[in-house]
């Protein structure tokens, strides 16, 4: 997914002097914390609440205090919790739920009906068809404790609203893996041999053998775009069909790919050499419509595409154009940008397209597995347990949150910045985090910061939501080895951290100046007056606020460089909010670190790269 997948949409920051406790929060929060640099999403991410004990569906009455939150109850403590199942769930899962709770199976509820029922429920289980919006959480009036998504994607759940209302969200990410992989292979074979078209032709009374001559799979190259659970299973099966398998995933470990006999390549190499492309990437801001006119133009003429992942990764209008001009010979699609797609959809009706109505997980075995997995996760959550399938807020002690809040956004942004500097398709193997602090090691809990750095590295290129609960598990699952080091600093013990340094080892960098003497990508930052700042890139000292987006330029230190780049940006009304220059010496090599509020267009970036004294540059979205 190349550079596009290694970036993420910038998130707006808010300024708050006081962290206010909502009815859904049981954390004591000091009224004196300054969270000026923390975005609303990051504040809410760590303002989770501990789940109430089982058999306690009582609404909370919370009395505010600076140091304590007092909880009172209004109902009997021995009642079973109520679980609303809003979409069809396998009987095995329902049996598990009934052993522990009262189960209300109410399918096909309208948004209004769901909001009317939700205040009587402790948990809600949905599939992909029910939208769990902010209005649903508000209508729950604090009672809803768990939302279970029976499947992988959680696009239909407002995670921020869930976290703000103290509601845990869990999913079932593993049970339908094999089913989705098998469906991809089924579409691959059906498309290659025109099965759907030939079937329709015969049922129309025709016998058209010459029209539906197919193509062989043996010896052909298939590019697996996204090498996670489903992608790797597709790769195994494609190898069994005698295909040559390559894969692109900016995060996949090389060792895991090599064990299957798969070569990891760049995005451009994958799409330009493959005869078939099977899409298995998540839908994120950076992968939305990543297959567009530009990427189709780079493909091998006559390529064939299979998509059982997310419809939004394809620009559907662009795919129709590519099919019409022959760039793409055929497509087999199980997912669409809008589901169900319009009846007059040119893509669905195209004679070279095979379609199915989102059947990737639709096997008897997968449905039963998903039902059991989500039922176990919901019951565990209602008991107060937390599992690796939790996708939103963990519970963080208030004193840790209060002290480390200004460093939370610094940690995540350093991770986001570092991963965007990685080039090539060989994955990230090693992450080292170095904390400089005057504290004794036992007095500094870095789990929260390590989780945020991991989150910053993984989330932009994955559909996994990383938090304190699942950070280490998620990193291990992806082959990312994390080590931490603490350097003593002679400073005030009242300040927990002087600086945070992030190093990525055994990777190539798209900005060579970001490499340290040992060949690691190295970035360092610190908090100044509540604002996160970048202070080191590779061996170059800089000082730039980590707000908005960044442009790094390596150039010869000479008069007028700042003005020339600033003028290019000004021509397109791109506002520079911060600028810093680090250099090896007068008139020698220097790095300009430029903070910009807006994203420059391609023309502006091209002009910056054409400035004679600029040797390399990179644009990063934070």
C-alpha cells in the first residue's frame, strides 16, 4: 500500500484546561491537568471506566469529587444483565449468552426502535447492518456497557462515542478467516473460467463455448494486497493452485511471508507485475480508493481483481473505466462502497464482473464460530474481564493518566512519523523506545506510552485498533519486537520524562537523513509547555511543533532556502505554522523541518523537490 498506506489522516487538536468526568467515567481526574496538546479522540481513548460487576445492570449515579467518584445504585444487585441481539446470530452463541444473561433477539430494528430499546440493555450484539451511532450511546443513558461486533470490521460502530460513554467494544476477528479466504479463491477460479457468465448464458438457452474461454491459473502471478490473517490464507491456497504468489503489506514480517513461500514487494511492483490481485487490506483514510485511475494505469494490461475485503478501497467509477478500456480484464467483487449497491450500478451490471452479496463469512462453520467468539467476548466483558479483542478504551489509573497525558500524543505522533519514513515492502521487525528521565525506573510506568507508540506505528497501516489492553499482543502477532531503554537525566523528578526516542531497526528509509549512525530510523521528541515537539531526526537536531503536517527537506545550507520553500507553499495558500533548521555546519548539509496546517498539493511538492539545492524531501501526515 506504499506511502499512501503508511500515512494517516491528521487529527485536529482541542485545548482543554480541565478534564471533565462524564457520567460514564469512574476515573478521578485532577482539575489542574493541562491537556492542551491532546486531541479529543486521545483524551476519550484513555478516559475509560471499569466495568461494573456481573449481574448489576443498574444505572450509575455519580457524585463528582476532585479525588473520588462515588457510585450509588438504584436497583437490586442480583438481576441478570440483558443482552440485545440486533442481528441474526448462530444458536451456539445464543446458548452461551442465555446461560449468563437475559437475551432479547430483536432483528431489523430501525434507528428509532434501537434507541428506544437500548436504555434497557447492558450489552448489544450487531453484525454489519446495524449502525451503532452516538445517538444510540446517548439513548442508553449510561447503562450500555458492551457492544459486540460479530465479525472483524467495526465501521458501523462510533468508537469515539462508545469510549466517551464508557462502553467497551469487542469484535470477533478470527472465526471467519478461513471462510473469507475460501471465498476469495472461489471468486478467483470462477472469474478465470467465466463460471457465472456461462451459467447465466446456459440458463438463457444458449450454448456459447467459444465466448467463455477462460485463462489458466497455473504459473500466473497473484499479488495478495494485505498480508494479514485472510491474506496469508489466500496465499497458501494460491500456492496450492500452482500460482506464483507475491504480496504487499508495509507491515508484514518478512519471515512469516518467507515461511509460506511468498515474496514481499512494494505497492507499485505488486500492481505492475501481477496477473491477478486479491485485495485484503483494511479500509482506512489512507486506503480509501487506493485503487483508482492512477493505480489502474500502472497495472499489467489485462489484470484481474478479486475483492473480499472492503468495497471502499476501490474507486468504483475508475474500475468501470479500467474495465471498459481493457486495462482490467475482469473483476470479482464480494464487497461494495455502498451495500447493497444501486440496482443500476454499472459495475455490478458489467459483463466482465462477477459479483456476490458480501458472502465472505457466510459459511455454516464460520457463522457458528463467529457466534461463539463474540458471545464469549461479550460475556467476559460483562464479567469485568478484558480480552485482546477489545478495540477501544482500556482502563487506566487516574494518577497515571494525569501525569502522562501531555506525553500521550507525543508518543503516538512519534510512532506515526517513524512508520511513514519506512520505505520498501520488507516490514518492520524491531522497535526500540528510549526514555530519558530523572525518575527511578520503578517510579515510571511506560506501558501507556509504549502502547501509544505501537498504536501510532500499527494503526495507519492496519484495521486493528490498538490500546493498552492489546498493544503488546498486537505487536507480537505482527512480528514486531519491542525493547525499551531508560537513560538517567539530572532533572526535576516532578517531570516524568525529558524526551522519548523511537528507533526502527532493519528497515529502509524514504528519507535517508532520518537514519542514525547505526542505520536505524531515529526520531526524538519532548513536551514543551504542553505541546509535543520533534527535536531530532536521524543525526540532525530540529525543533518543530508536532501539530498539523510536516515537510522534511535535506539541502545545502545557504541563504534564501527557507524563503524559496515558504514562497512555494504560500502560492497555494498552505500555512506554515512552524519551521526549524538543523545543520552539520555553516554552508554544509542541513535539514529543514516545516510544519504546515494544510496538505500541499502534488504540484507544490513537485516544485519543492525541483529546488536545485534540495537533495531529498518527504511529506508526512500526522
